């Protein structure tokens, strides 16, 4: 991940704000990236300002070691470092809609574990819809297998040692302007802008890292 250490900056999106239309609207993308993610970056830098030792850690290391930090730092690091990491996974995991069918090793694994892409989407959607309040649904790699899970707030599955392949942000700020309270419609729309090549690359990196 680029810019992986203090001071953190808000890297530009890899596409235009309106690139995910009509599935995710430009205004939502702009506010989500420029206001929400920027807020997490500012807060994380603010917390790290007084801790030179922690400034040497990568974003992932901050999250993975959150439970070993002094008590007063655990929640801010989990929330702000998690907020930066989770949003970067989310924004990098999307691309302008394309007709190209998902392919590669990840798709083979999805087919073998879930039967078909559609069955996988059904399970993933159920998980994302089931997040109570704010959080994320994730596809992660764990011990040779794919796993679908969700995390509350800005908690991140890398804290438990899982290797993320992609996520969907189901905080209301990710969809409320266009989809209002219809999270299910947002999830269906989001499937049209998943960057499957990036997901496949992440999957291959996970395998390489753990075996
Ligand atoms: Fe968000």
C-alpha cells in the first residue's frame, strides 16, 4: 500500500468521482473520499504526532498491534488507522463498470467453494445486509480458504490475522444520498463496480504471503 507510514495523506481516487455512475453517485464518492476518509487521516496523524515510535509502524502494523498499545491509544488507533486502511481497501477495490466477466484463480476458488458467482454474491450480500449499524463486509483469505465476514465500525480483519481480498463499506455515508435506507440496493449496485482483477491480485498476494 502506498503512503503506508506517518504522515498519512489522502491519496487521490484511482478514478473520477463520477466514474462509478450510475451505481454509486459522484457526490457520494466526493464526500466519502474528501470528507470522511480525510477526517480519518487527519485524526490518525493527530494521534500519532506525539508518539515517535508509532510513527515508524506501517498502517497494517498499527492495526495488528492495537491490542498491545497503551489502553488510551487502543480505541483511537483501531478507529482511525482502521478507518484509513478499510477505506483504502474499499476505494481501491472498485472500478468503472465493465462488461468483463470476473476471471482468474479467485473466480476458480469462488466457484469451487460457493458453487457459482451468483451463490457467492447471495451469501456476501446477506452478510453485508446483516451488519447492524455501521461496518463492513469482507471477503478474506484464511488458512487456504475464502471466508466472508463482517466487522463493526472501523475494526479491521487484519487484527485477527485474516488477509483481505475486498470489502464493502456499509456505513450509511457510503450510500444514503442515492439509495437512502435501501442498503440491499446499494449492495446490488456495488457488485457492478467491483474491481475483480484487483481482487484476484489481492487473493494471489494473500496466498503468497501465507504459504
Ligand atoms: Fe466510509
